[in-house]
């Protein structure tokens, strides 16, 4: 019984030819070694900050398979760095699906299991922190435009995308979920701001049902929530894509708008489509391209204007550091958080400050030689710099 319940969420992304520019990487987050793949656009230049797109695979899938979904093809002609992270294995899921098939995000997507009750895969795994650490790591290693950081996912990856949009959206300009809604385990819906978001769902989805979704809320209810949260007009502009391909699927696009671009909510209702990602020329649209076109319209403008003024004035010295690190900040009324991380993601120092000067003594903590990431963050600031400690 449980095998059947879990296996319905298993997906296999459509595989394209692998590209040699994908690179596998790992770092330790918490006490767990986490893996991810990175694709750097051939057009990337440190002098021209790139967009960052993080893509999340579904239950039972893996980063290698999901990285072939198509964002690398878009990156070939756009200035994008793509990251495809790996979810960790859930022992209970793996026990029923088989070793290597139980990878799951702590997305809040739950299900009722006869004889057990409600179960939420990997509910103790800090995937929110891991995804945010990926953003910090990317910004430390590449020139990333902080106003153009995006997150999307399919199936359980879509559920995780929705959770991030609700609970940890500060670093992201926009979100897109494909065939995954808000999980049943997410009981507080308070994102704290208008969140640009797009959703794709097939009306014939036999895994994450269009009506009667057993893992979370239905797509229509989810869209109604975001429309209300973003203060959009309740009546959308609707567009039907030309039904040029005999695939038994038609696509209607509903655009909800409000007082500004950041209020935008898009819903692609894929009539007759199952639990799948649509691609041209086999279908009338390519979901991945629609996601990217949506992302292109959105920048994290709320944080960008004051963020640049503050970040441009931050001074960190000496670097390399031996006995201390000084952090000089422009005058600001907001409280800022100063954190020091190892490159593996372990936080070794944390302090909240509201002064223009902060001193970190390296003799009072467990700081070994090596490369660290110093992050200054707040409501309008997200600054990261690489630090070399040499004692």
C-alpha cells in the first residue's frame, strides 16, 4: 500500500543530451554532505553578473537526470548560471521504492499511510537552509546579479518551490512550480510580501490531482491564495495557445495582475495533460521556456535599490586574516546579521549588529585555516565575501 502511495510521486524528467559544462559539486551543510550540479553559461563573464536559476527535481529523481530538463540550452544563449541540487534519501521511502529511489525534499507534501498515519518525507532535513546556502555559495564563487535569483521545480520539487516562496523568499525575485502545489503540512500561509509566481498543471494529472490533490491543496485554490496575497485583480486576462500539435492537450494561460509587476501571478492550465513537463515540438508550449520568459520580467527591486547603496559601502579587512576580521558598514537604521560559514556550509560565527563597525576576534572561536564565507544580511541586504584565514 505504501509503495503505491509513494510511487505515484516518482517522476523521471525527459532526458536530453548531457552537456559537458555541467560540473558536480558537494559541500557539507549541517552534518550532511550535499550534492549539486552547476552549469555555467558560455557567455558568463565576471564583469557582467549572471542570473541564477535553481531547479528542484521530483520525488525519487536525481540531479543528473533532472539537469537535462533544458535550462542549460537556454543558458547557452543567455547569461545564466543553473544549479540543480540533489535531495537526500528518505529511508522510509527508499525502503519501499528501492535504494536510490527515495530522494525527497522536506516540502510539506504529505500523505496518509494506512497503519501509520500522515507521513512527510524528510521532515527533519533543513532543505530551506540548504537552498539558501546554495545561493550564498553561488554568489561567493560567481558574479551573480542579486536581483535576478530564481527558483523552480517539478512535482515534489514544485512543492518545495512553493514552500520557499511562502517561508524563505527574500533572496529570490520569482518562483515557478510545475505539477506541485502547497503541501498539506504547510499550515501557515504568510509569505510577508507580494511574490511573483507561476504555476503549471495538467488537468489529467493522475499523481498530483488537479481536483482532490491528496498531497496538498488543489491548483485552483493555490492560485486563489497567491492572487489574494499579491492583491491582484480577481479576474485574469486569459490566452489560449494555438492547438497546433495533435497531442490531445490544449493550454490556457491566465494572467493575474495588480498594482505592479511584482504582483504578477500566472497559471498555465494544461487541459488533458498528465504529470509531465511539456516540450516543443511534441507539445504546443515548452514549459521551461515559459518559465524563463516569466523570470526575465522580474527583478528583486524591493531589495535592490537600498541594497546596492549599502553593499557597495561594505568593507571587510584584513583579507587574508590572522587574528581578527573588521566589518565596516554604511550607516543604516536596520539591524544586520553577520555570519561566517565554512565553504562546506557550517556556520562558525553569528552576530546581530546595528553599528557601522564590527570586530570579529578569530582567537575566541574555532577558526581553522582555510576559506570562509562572510555574509552580511538583512531585510534589504544580502552581501557575501570570501575570506581566507591564515593563522
